[in-house]
């Protein structure tokens, strides 16, 4: 989902998509922002619920998104004029915990007790964490990122989520 820079590299990802419309009943123009996948994952992880309560998120295009969380305080996310976050690629893909699809999808032919054992084992790894399901096979859903020209694009979302939760941001130099 991230736009590529002129050299083909993904350096930013949209955090919000904004639009406005005229409400013919109230005779007012309304501005609406829809959170991206990465931002939504963070909002849910931080304890926000949908629909968002008024005042939970404030968007100032070209400046920042401010999230007021119920338990973890305030998060400020710098965004550009298009609502995108410049990604701080501080971690490589292999720095994130991962599991193969076959490890988390036991065969339905296994006895229920074995499937339950697998579920218990997996729960230790995923409870309280954000879990993304993505393709990491070479040549499938890949793009050019600053650390590698052949990067699985799920890494873009992992990086955005990591940047937000750790409040680790960068700003482009003019």
C-alpha cells in the first residue's frame, strides 16, 4: 500500500486516508479520516475500540496524528501532507518473530487433543502481540525497501507498527 519514491523504494506508508463531503441535511462540510491497516492495528493493540470515541485521534495533515489511549497515554505520529509516515527501518525482517504458516495451521485430520496442544503452544507466542499474516516467499508480494531490493512487503507494515509503538520516527531532510 505504500507509495514508491521516484527511485522505486518504499520509504513511507499512509497512516490515514482523508476525504470530505457536504452533508445536505446539516448543510455542513464534514472531514473524515480513515486509519490505515498499520494504524488500526496499533489503535487496537493500545486498547482503543471502534467506533473511536470522540477525541481519541486527532489528525493534522502535514504535522501529526495524536492518539489518546485509555491506558498508555499519548502517542504522536509525524505525517506528511498526504497523511504518510516516513518509515524508520531500524529492524531487519528477520529481527521480527515469525512462524511458518504450516506451524500455525494444524491439519483438521489431527485429533482435537493434538490441535488443542498446538493452540496452547502458540498462545504463549501470540497473546498480547500484534500478529500479521503475510507472504514472505521470494518473488511474491515483494518490493524495494532501503535495506533490501527484494523485501516481502509485509515488512512495511511491521516497520510502521514498530515505529509507532516504539515512537521511533525519522523526518526527511528538505
